[in-house]
C-alpha cells in the first residue's frame, strides 16, 4: 500500500519536481493488465497524437470508469501526491476521463515531448505513469530534462512516477522485450 513515506521527491533543475513510489505488486500488475486489455475502446494512432516528435508503439484508450476498481489505488495516489507535493487545482471527474495504455516493443520509442496541452477551460496539470511491464525489458529508459538531462529509472513494475507535464521527457528505444505503462493526465482549471 502506498503511503507518503513510500514517495520520494526528486528535483530536476529548479522547476520540475518528479515524485516516484512503488504502488502495485507483481500480482496487481498482472491483474491490472488483464482488466485494461478487456476494456480497450480504441487504438490511438501514434502519428496523429504526436505531430512534433517521433512516437512508435501501440497506444490504447481505456475509460477510467471501466477499470476504476482495479486502478483506484493509482487514482488515489495521484490525489495524495498532488496534495503533498504539487498543490494544483484538479478536476476530479474520473467518470469522463481516459487512460492511455502504452505498449512499446523492440525499436519503439517516444522522442522528447511535453504533455502540456490545454482547452479553453482546462490545462493538463500532472503527467502520471505506472509501469505495468510483466517481464524485464532493455532500453526504454524514461528520461526527464530539467536544468540538466536526468535519467530516471522507471524499470521496476508497479512503480508510479508523477511530474509537471511542462517538463520535456522521452522514452528511449526498446532494444529487447516489451515495456508496458499506463498514462493518465490530470487536468484542472486553466493556469493563471
């Protein structure tokens, strides 16, 4: 179970805190993957979703509401982490939100990008990821650029990482195996 004592805060440069912590055990990772696969509603076209940077892999939309029982610890940890480390105004409307279920295989990558996007009434406030890989993989390092380039080890299954979406980040090419993650972008009122 996640507690504040399990969370570790890393500061990359002066602006971009990254919080990471273990959340799911091996059995929970497998159960979550099964539930996500059963509730996919659409496949995302990588080139349509990322016009600026190279993105390859398989990306699926899953309604948060369809897997709420399985992913409630993830959602709860996002809210707790926001209260403890970020303090952003967030919309809590998970019934209408979607996860992106990401599967990267050999040769797949996601070049430098940010997740900072907005609509007339809201902005993305947090990028939230959980590693759901069931087997080991090589490559696929998760990197965040702050004041200096910083590598972040995101290879342990069940690990969550949460950070400001303004921070540029990438997934290096997978050289062996399969990397599976779940993405959630917490939104809130437009930045002021």
